[in-house]
C-alpha cells in the first residue's frame, strides 16, 4: 500500500473563517496545566476525547447547585426546571444536525451504545439468514463488533468495502457489493478515526437507496468537526458522542427517522420508557422516551447543551477551515522528516483533523512516551481499528488529532519532538 509521505467567552464567527484561537484557549482551564518536568500541556489527542470549556463545566455545576432533580414525572419546581434543561438540549441537538423533530433524537451513553441499539432493536427484526450487512475496512470496533454479533445470531453475512492506495473509500467495489441484492444495511463511518478519510457520504447513501438499502452513519468523528445535515444526507440512522465535541463523557446521540423508530421495539425495559404497566403487559411511552429507560445522565446532557452553544457561536464551517489549515501545516512539516510514514489521504481537504503515522522502526508506544516526557499528549496503538491495522500491515500507529484550541506553535513542538525521537533512536 502506497501511503507514505517522505520517508465561555464572547465568541463570534470570525471573518474569513479564521478562529481567534488565543481567545478560545482562555476558555479551557486544563490548557493552563503545567505537567511534570515543568512542561506545558500540548493536547493532541482530540479524536479520543476533547477538552471542556468553562461554560460546559459551569453548566454542569450550576445544574447540581440549583436545579438537581429527576425529570419528566415530577410536578414540583425543580423537576420542571430539570426537565426543561434536559429537553432543551434535545432541541439543540435536533437543530445542530437538522433533524425534523425531537422525536428522532435519542440520548444514549455514547456512539457505541447507539449502534448497539440499532443492531439489537432494528437489526434483529429486519436482518435474517443469508442477508448481508456491509461495512468498511476502516471502521472503529464499535461499528464492527455489534454486526459480527448479529451476523452470528442470524446466520447472515458481514462484508467489507475496501479502500484505494491512498486510503479513500472504494466506490467501485461498493457498487459491486450493493448490486448483490442481499445487502440489508450499510453501516459506515463518515470520517475515519485513524486515516481521517472523509467518505462521500451523500453519494454512498444515494447509491444504497437506489437499491432500497438503509444506511447507518457513525458520525462520532464527523459531527464534532464539520457541518452535518441529516435531512440533506437522508440517512436512516446516525450516531455520535458529546465528549468528542467539548461535551461531557457518558452522553451519546442516536438519530433515527421517525417512521422507522416508530416500528422498532424498545432496547431496554424499565422506568420512563413505559406508558402503563399491569401484571402481564406493558404499553410503551411515546417517542423518543420509549428508548430512554431509567434515569438518564441529566447533568451531563445539560452540559452537552452548553457545548453545542459554544460550537454554534464559533460556527462549524470555521471549525472545519481551522482544522484543514492545521492538517496542511502539520503534514508539510512532517514531510521533511526522514523515515516518516503517514497513512490516509494526502490532500488535507480530504481528511479530518487526524494524522496517523509511524516513524521508522520506533514503536508507537515508545514514541508516545517520548512525547509525554515533553508534555505532548498523542495516541498510540491500534485505535480500536484492528481490521484497518491488518490492512495497513502494521500492529499500531501513532496519531495526532486537532481541535479548535490547537495552534501552529503546538505543532512546531510536536515536530521538534519527532526530530528528538529520531536522534534518541539513532534513525
């Protein structure tokens, strides 16, 4: 495979899509941390999770200080206030991805749970023996394992669309596979968490729909970094997580077209997903509450609302423009380093703010340790994408990933650390 290069505050949308990164950084207290060895934190692990601005931290704190209560069923003031805050986040999510109604927005714990919900509730009902589920070689384990489990249960097939030598989605192979007339679902990441590959999702969905095939979009990496419109996309299902877009951990989102969701059986049984229970039968609550059993993660959903507000003040177009600029600068700097191997599309505009790479024969974990000694947080390992690692014929890679608070000075420190690693390992 030829994937080698060389060897809080008042924020407004910026003119020319330029972010005021210095002002943004003031909103993130963790970026002021001084680590061991008197090193300033350089956080380049945003594909794993992003840092949180003060407005998000304060929203969670304010909820617990002033509004803490269970939601939906209480008639006292605190219950009403908590319910309003919780449901206002659902509306913010709806607008953020342009869903038609709040009924189409389900809160889960994370993207993984959202995909499992579809596999269990929709897949078990709609996929049978000898049918086919179609995914790609660059999927996260969260978009592989649930389908493996369903395929084993239903005795159906799981097949993979490959990629070209630059890590781009193979549309020709995709067309051949969906023409087999056995495919009952396409489940695909809009943006790879390793290669950064951004797939032509609208075209992929259109091609699937021409064969009557529904599509699930794993948007864990795309929604935080670019404009996503589910109505324009016309996907049946879409999943993403709050913690990758400035929000708290423990909150995920599942979007499902209402006409599909109405016919799906519940995922979990218990409180709040019921309308009425007698000894032997239960009638279920209206959408979307039918799929939200038990007391939810109320405070963090409220915090998630604050993270959406923050991103809306910046504008997702500006977020995307900033990351393309950082990727272009980083790849240009890395290109001059002897022995560097970069995986994925070579054009910055064709990838998200993610760069996976290897440096000579330095093990990624050793490189991450060297980076950590310099206060630089990167990721090393298989990135929950072992199928992709085998396709790349490596056991692991190093990965840097960017967000709105990263700047070119941090990239310069990262690149200097790469040169230091070459000297230490004498390559």
